C-alpha cells in the first residue's frame, strides 16, 4: 500500500507501455502526478498507466495516466516518512472515495482552508461565515505562540549555541593562560628594558584579536566548504530536497562579531593576570 494525500490507495501497476490501457489524450483516461520518490521506487515515468484503488486489496481499481513527476515540498515534520504520494483532480478523488450508497457523498466536504491577507480580519470573517452558514466552525489553523515545534527547536538551538560559546570561551581562556605563562620571561625582559604594561597589553590585545579573527574566518570558510557535502549526504540518506545546512552572509558576520571580542577578552584576562606581577616574579626561574 502507498500513502496518497488524504487516502490510502493500493497501487495495481498496469501496462507500462503505449499498449493496452495507454490511450491517447482525450480518450477519457484521467491524469495524475506522482512524486519522484514513488516514481523511483516503482520504476514509473511520464506516460505510464497505473490503476489505483482505495481498497487495500486493490478491489475496483481506476485507471490513470501519469502526466508528470514532481518533487514534494520538503517537510521537516515528515523527514523519515516515504513520500509515496500522488496528486489527482478533485473530481477523480471524489469518484474514488465517495460512498456509492450516499448520493450526496460527492458533494460533501469536511474542511475548507481559507487564506486571509490580514490576520486581524479573522473575527469579522468568523462572524460573516457564522451568519451565512450556522453550525460551521471557523478557527485559525496556525499554532498558538509557543506551540510551534519549529519555534521550540529554534530555542533549543539557541540554548545549545550559548552553552557551546561559553564552553569554548573557557577552553580558549585556559589556552591563553598557558600561553601567557610560557611567555612569562619575555614579558619580564620587556618590562625590564622599559616597556610599560599598557604597551605590552595593547600588543597582546592586537595579537588576540588577530588570532580570534583568523580562527573565526577559518571556521566560516570550513563551514561554507563542507555544507554542500553535509546537505548531499543527508538528502541522499532521507531521500528529500530539504536543505539541512545553509551558511548565509549574515550568519558568517555574526560568527565573526561574536568570536573576535571573545578572543580579545580571553587574551586580555590571561595577559593581565601575568602583567600585574612584579618584574622579579616574572624573571624568577
């Protein structure tokens, strides 16, 4: 069985050539569209003739001709689902799903989706529909604030990024302290020959900004170079056109603006703890 939007249909593949059921256009064979995933899984192509049934056993199938293959809209909520779907004309769908014992079944709908240009028009729209069609329930289909799973996922990513930034800053500070201790004698000699603390500190700040900037640029370049590989692998793995990684110019600038000040602060803290000592302590072995 293959899942089609709104209904479970059993595929009964018919002749895959121009013979048999392959009638010319205008002979009464309705057309459908199938997803790329379904076409690849069942080896279908444009012009093939298939038979569909809404009965799992394939009872009373209807004949359709594949008019084209389309790529379904990527949906993160259906990432692991097989997009074996087909699109057909509304009349054909009603003809397959309507109850033959109910003459009005083909004229009934359970829901209608309306798009409003202005969200503030919703109360007025509700009153207008309720006045003309009593008993019809009108409600907004979007999720309330805080219930959108993508908003929750975005906040989770923000929290993870904050923890990662603080953790990496602590790690960078530890490295800068170790590096400053290794240059303790150099700082002592500079102090001994007359270099003031402020000048040495400015030199350390410039060096820290340069190192942090180079590291941030390297990280951005690496991310931009590997995003295609990451997208290609996961798109192949999940058989979807969904983009998993996208490094935008705004994101790259944001990364640099965050990394450079943190690197400068880490260098300043590590060097200040060293330069505040007396010259004798710096030169002591």
